[in-house]
């Protein structure tokens, strides 16, 4: 089996790096096109357009986070069954989760499209900016089921250990978007609507390519059946529910930040829109870590190789540290080009400066929390990830951005948001190491239930406590 050969043997640092980099290359293509979207829109010379992209992007990120939660569920459920050698059951689970996920995302598409105007108004948009943002969302949001199908199938490919094809499907989507963006924005003259239509086309391409790869190269799906959906609904909701809640916490925190930023004017919102596109672009490897670590943890946990689970976490944190360092250096060098390229004023330049100098290096702690979440979702503790993410995006956001706004204006909001993540990154790492140690010492069974003392493994089980 491909996945077993890759994840249950060999060099774990290579596995972590391969999965994270291949996933991040695919994400990079998508985020790079999003960044280019904003750049092309900024060339039209209307501050309201850039601000509208910022408001619409916050809503889109909220919806995107829900689909990521569904992808985490399919990856975790399938990877554990593949690791345990239950291939037929893995196919049935994959089909059931895809069906439920697409149906759920269709419901989300209807609700968010209906309430698009209210959502951007809640974020602080008004006047022409509000109208533009709402129009953009009315085009993009109905395509949510296509995006959800593509993301879930990409996660399914990674669960099979096929990082290359998971990367390729996102590259196809990014390529389509990159070609259509300038064509529709400038060639056809559709402006902001052209950028939205290009995004819809890219989602359709990604969904078709990913579904084809899963079916043709891995026979990863079974015949759909109501019995299969009913049987696997509970375990799917057990992971997808907390995973969705976990991922939704981040856009909720970003919405709080946007609300504070909006109080400093459209120029500040435009600068925040640039930063909002920069963050996933330069830190795409960090965002990819949780999805990359999850299948490795899941398969080794399914095989009860908890020593390799712990080593996976160690290697992943080292990878995060190096990725953040490289991203920070890049931002320091690119800062003047970012300011001039997007035509930011003095206020926008100040916001970018403080983000680059102080906020960017603190993304290590966000990455550490992503690694911990990948472990929790695959070690029967998805609610831990939920509580930590909500803590990070409420207690770790609201008081910090309030103080930052009062002391440093719009720039202080971004610095406060970054500082709030430090404590939760440390806490998540500590809890993930303790959880793995509990499995290794035999204190927990394979379903994550705590065993009575008489049924536990010998005290000399692999690593008796988490070691740095």
C-alpha cells in the first residue's frame, strides 16, 4: 500500500517535509492568484475596490474554513483505516463524507449568499464599498460546493499518501485562475466581477481534477448508499463537527480584527486587505502543516506506532520554525515593494511596517497550534483543537486588539492579534505531547478512552513522558 510504505517506515522528517511542501505548493498557487487578484484590482485606481476585496475576503475565509473542517474529517477517518489495513471500509467512509460534505456546503452557500449584505455590513463596510463587496460575494459564494468537493478530494489524496496529485489539482485551479483573472478583469472589462468569475471557474476545475484523481488512481470511492451514509455519519460528525468549529474560530477572530481596522478608515482596510493576502501567501507552508501532519499521525496511530507519532510532532515544529524564519526574511526585504506596488499611503505603509517587523515572526506560535490541531484531530481529541482555537481567537484576540487599537491605531491591532497567539501555541504543543505520551504508556486505548490502571501497558512502554 502506498500510504503504508510512506508513513509507517522511512525518514519522518522527509515525510513531513514532502507532505507539507507539496501541499503548500498547491496552496501557494491559489494564494498567489488571490494576491494577484488584489493587485489587478488595485490597478483600477479605486480605494473602495481594494477595501471591498478585504471585506469580501473575510467572509470568504469564514466559509473556506468550514470546508477545511470537512477535509480534516475525511483525511483523519480514511488515514486511520488505511493505516490499519481496512481499505474497503476507507472507501465507504470517503464516499459517505463526500456526500454529506457537499450537501452541507450547499446549505452554507444558500445561507451566506442570502445574507451577504448583512455580513459585510456587520464587518463595518458601508456605502460604495459595501455594495461592491456584496456583489462580489453574490458571484463567489454559490460555488462553495465545488470548492468543498475539491478540497475534500485533495485531502483524500493526501490520506492515500499521494501528495503529488493533491498538489497538482490545486496547481490546475491556480493556473486557470491566473489566466482568467487579467482576461476578465481587463480584457472583457468586468473589473471586480471578472475576478469573482475567475474564482468560480478555478473551483470547478479543482473539483473535477481532484475527483478524477481519487477515482482513477486509488479507486478511493465506493458505490454511494444511504446505509453507508447513515452508518458513518456519527464518526464523521465526531471529527467534522469539532474540526469545523475549530477552523471557524480563525475567521471569527479575523472578523473582530477587521471591525477594529474598519474604524480607522478605508485606507486602513485596503492595507489590511493587502496583508490579508500576504499572510497565506508567505506562510502557506504553515497553513499546510496541519493537513500534512494529520495523515502521518493518523496512520502511525492506527498502527500503534506512538514513538513515530511523537517524532512527527517534533519534526513538524522544526519545519515550522524554519518556514517562519524564511518568510520573515522575505517580508523584510519585500516590504518597500509591497507598499509602492499597491500604492499604499503613509498610514498603509506604517501598518505594513509593524506587521512585518513584529507580527510576522510570531506566526511560529500559530504554526505550533496548527501542528497540535493535526495531532488532536487524529488522536481522538478533536474538541481539544476546538477549544484551543476558540480561545486563541477570542481571549487571544479581543483584549489584545482593543489595547493595540487604543495604543497604536490600526498597526497596533495587527501586533495585538499576533501577541495573543503566543500563549495558545505553547499550550497546544504541551497538550499534544502529553496526549501522545498517554497513548504510548498504555493509559489510553486505540479509541482514546482512558483505561483502568490494571489494564494499562507496562511502565517501560515507549517514552514515558514527553521529551523536548
